[in-house]
C-alpha cells in the first residue's frame, strides 16, 4: 500500500526566528512545511502546494492577515487558517475567526497547543470534505426535493421516479411509517409535467369519518345544516396537479367507493350537488399497511386497490439499507445547521459508526428527530458519540453484552482462526455489508475493515460499505 503523503502546512510570519522554529518543529512531527515572510509569497505557495493548514501572522509587511484570509479561502475553501497574534490583538483575532479562520493562537506560541489545534483542524477539514462527497455523490435533486442515500434500493427508487413522473398513472407507495413516502411523492410531482400546479396532501388518518366526504369532495350551500356556503373539496383543489393520499389504509369504506369513481372517470360530485365536476389530477397513494391483506379481510376495496396499484413502489425500512444512514445524517445536520442559524456542524466518523449500528425502528423520521435534538442541546462544531442519545450506543453494546460464551476446548484453539471464522460468518449473513456485519459483531466498521485486511481476505471478494 502506498504511503500517504504528509499534510502540508504554510507558516507565514515576518520574524525569521519564529518561522524557522515552527518549520523545524512541525517537520519533526511529520508535516511537510513551507514558509513565507510576506502575504504575496504565501498566496503563491498556497496555489502551488494545496496546503491543508496556514499559520498566518496578523501583521505582515505587505498585508494584513484579515485581508489575506478570504484570499486563502478563494484558493481552497477548506484550508484551515490559524491566526497567530501578538498580545493585545485578541479582538482582531476573534474578528478573524468570525470571518472564517479556524482558530487563533497568541504569541509566544505554546507548541503542544499548536499541535492540538493543527490536528483538530485537519480532522475538521477531512470531515468537511466527507460532507461534500455525501452531498454531491449521494443525493438526487428533483426541483427543490432531495432524495438522499447510496443504497441499491434507493437508486432503484430514483430510477422508478424518473420513469413514472412524466406519466399520469396512479402510483402506490408502500413502506413503514417514517421511511419517506411523502418525499418520494413530492419528487414524482416535482419531475412531472404538473410541477407548476398544486401538490395537495391528504392524511387519511386525520380525516374524521363524518367530515371525510365534505373535506375530499366539497359541498354545496345548504347541503346540510352547517353548510352556509359552497366549499370546494381537496380533490378539486388539486386540479392540474397531484393529489397525494397518505395513510390510504385508514380511509373509510364509504369514501373508498367515491374515490374509485374519481379514479375511473376523473369526475366528482359535491355533497348536495346535482352535476358532475371534471377534475384533472394525478393520484399518488401511500400506506404503511398491508392493503392486500386488508382486501382479503374485507376492510379495503379490491377494485380500489388494483386501480391504485398501477405502479407500486416499495420503500424499504432504514434497517434494510444501512448504507443510506451516513448520507442522510450528513444531509440532516447540514440542513439543521442552516435552519438553526448555526455555523456548519460535522459528524465524526465514530458518531456515524454509532448511527449505522442502530436499527432505527422509526426509520428516517426518527434519525432526523434524533439529530435535531442533538443540534438543539449540544453547542459543538462536531457531533461525537458522547453527544448521541444513550439508547443508540446501548443498542450497539447489547450485541456484545449478549454474545454467546464459547467454552475453551481442553486441547486449546487458535484465536485467530476463531476470529476469522466469526468474521466470515457475519459477512456471509449480511451479504458482504461491512457496516451491518460490524454491528452484528459489536465492533466499529473501521475495526472490521482492519481485521479483514489482517486476515488477507481474497481480493475478488465484494465488500459493500
């Protein structure tokens, strides 16, 4: 394996003694170091070397550190600029941090503290680049609707959205609560020819049975005691657009017949009305229930089920697509940072390992809620395992807490052979998925990857993330 190139640091200071001391000290710690006494020279070095960190003195003969800061970020937005300041210039250094510097240190420089700042800065840079990868490679944008993930299942859903969106066919989205059926419905609408018209969402669970018909199809004035004026129903409001019927399995049987008629001839009749009204809208249904079973039990109309199921799309639960957890988590943290008006927050690799090791019974919605809670309660630029709810770490720990005890044979055994055999069993059970196999074994993904390499797994064996 090719050795990794050392990180490059640029030291910018007009004092020769300080510059040489920092250069020698940092090189002794394994960094590649360039130095400059002037701002213009430092900018040239930044363009030539792709430096990861710049140690920048506030006062230089040809420029101010504050003026140079945005120019370094123009060259590389992710470069970590650490301001070096003299005593008495702390307020200016704080201003530089607000303007985008990573941190500041006061002269005389404490070398141990500098090393810590550099290490943390490099970790933050790496995490930011990881966020960028997840943002660009693992999301699909449909107008203002994003589908986020990297699993084969999600790619299949994206392909299906692309195929069915241009049509007017009815679609049935199936999946557990919280998997994101509403997001898929909005993505279909956003890619359709109806995207400039209304997207009307109806939660069938929230419709009281005695008001359901009026809410959906409207009523004429005087149709009943409280009908003091004509009311257009939600179906009518979806004219030219998309009608999304969420939790379809909870729709009363009495309303199912009227919905079927609308699906068959695109006509409705308001309560108390005598004329048919034509409505041109595309219908997308969604359910977390087994409609086929409900049909057999007589609690859902068979003809409505088959009429809705022209194009069925199943959205798997998050536990069946753990590869999507990291991209989703990064996406939510990035969005919450904006919504909560905070500086960008990043998830550490260790925190992602914990998230990927949990089953998420509440699916994507639960993941988003957990991260929102963390973002509200923890004022930190990095989310680490200790910031996550205890039940997440507890779920991972329980794998090892309840692991079976193996009696040691009297003749002894080769520990490496046992480890290799357990790893092979876990990988086989999880179809080569490293994340899920690691969770099964109660270890981190990185630890499992290390042990796979240690046991020289055959190069042609497929490993999924």
